[in-house]
């Protein structure tokens, strides 16, 4: 089930692709939570350091492939690219970003490299 991107998620992706740390951070609530590759970041300063180094610093871009609204949470499957270490990653590196939105801002984001299920 595909849906349109909520405005704040579209702004987040645009900010990521523009390599703009301040603009990325501005899409989150001040007490937001981000989990990337099992690493937790809480709050503005931790997110600013993370996005500046690992997204902007590694020139990460996202190409949206699918958007799903699951009971108000937004799942975005996107191809990620950039200058980060791609050892053992597939050429078409697609991860799912799980967004929870509160009061027009991103309150939590989990970015996960899912594996196919045998079920």
C-alpha cells in the first residue's frame, strides 16, 4: 500500500539529499530519537553530530522507492548512496526508514537494513 510522503518526511529527505545538516535537524522534535544500525541518538545535539558526520560528511542521498502509512507511522523504503564504506553491501542498497510524527515534526526515526523473510 503506497501513499504520499507527509510534508515533514518529504522535507527530511530533501534536506538529506541537499546535504544540509541544519535543515535535517530542523525536521525533528527537540527530544527526538534516532536509531541507525542499532545505534541510538537522543535530542538535537546528538542528531546534529550524527547527521553532520554520517550523512552530510558521507554525502548520503536517498531515492524513495516506496512509502507506506502503517497506522500513522510512515515507512519509507529508499535506495541509499554516498561515499560511505560499502563493503559487503548490495549495489542497490535499500533500507527502510520508520518515521513517527508528532505535532508536524519527526519524533522518532529508525533506519533498518531489512533482510528477506522466509515467511
